[in-house]
């Protein structure tokens, strides 16, 4: 399962590295790709990763905000009811 996110506030590759490191600590994450220039993050997992865990990890990495991207549109800061539907 892949889930797309938008991460705001990253200004360099080090920012992306910090976000990547924190996301990788979440149980169930198989891989993560973070691009600071586009602000895009893609998490691959076997099961649904709780949005709260993603928000917490991104906040731990720095002063960044995260939103779920569904069908190319931001869903907002609140966790979606079911981002897979």
C-alpha cells in the first residue's frame, strides 16, 4: 500500500533526511521517499499507517506540517476517515 503526503516547511535535503529517518521509525513502514523540492512524501507499507503516527513523526523531524494527498488533492490536516476509499 502506498500513501501520498504533502510536507510543508522543508527547505533542503537535510530536512528530507530528518523526515525520512523519523518516518522509518513507524511500525509497519516498508519504505519512504521524501522530496524536499516538491514537498512530496510517499510511504509504502503492508497495512494502513495511522495518520497520527505520521503527523507525530514529521513534527519530531522539525517544524513541518503534513497533509494526505488523495487523487492529487490535499485532504487537510485532520486525519481522513479512510484514505484508502
